[in-house]
């Protein structure tokens, strides 16, 4: 063994080869460990990406459902506005009709012969149109 030790330590070129070999073995061991650890990190990142993808798909589905609900509410609002406009128009027509009736009755009150009549006269006029 002393011969080998003297051979290796006595020749600087052989020392260089030994140091290079040790460095290569150390590098390969370290690189193998680093490769394994980076593989674990890569797997973890891939699983996070998969989880994020599922989350994004779920949120996308929720957004689509909310958009459909918003469209339904917009349509319901349009229908309600149209219904309200029709009801407003009907009420305005009723007001116009009632206003013309009020005007007619006010005109009847302004006639002097109507004011001098009694209740008996009104009852008699009402019975005229009835069947005997």
C-alpha cells in the first residue's frame, strides 16, 4: 500500500488524475441527488398546476352560470318594464276616460234646469228606462 501511496503522491500528474476522478464521482453523486430533488419539485409544481387548472375550470363554470342568471334577470327586467309600460298606458287611458266622464257630469251640474229638479224627478227619470 505504501508503494501505491508513494506512486500517487510522488507524481503530480497522477495526483491531478486522482483529484479529477474524485471530483467526477462527487459531481455525479451530487448531480444525482440534485436531479432527484428537482424531480420531486417538478412533480409538486405539476400537481399544483393541475389543482389550479381544476380550480380555474370550476370558477369558469360558476362564471358561466352567473352570466346565465344575469341574462335571465335582464330579460325579466325587460319583461317587467314592458308590462309596466302597458299598465301605465292602460291607467292613462282609464284616467282620460274618467276625466271625460267627470267633464260630462260637471257640464250637467252647470245646467240650471238640473239644479231645480227634485229627487222624485230623478227617480221618475231613472224608472223610465226600466221594464214594467
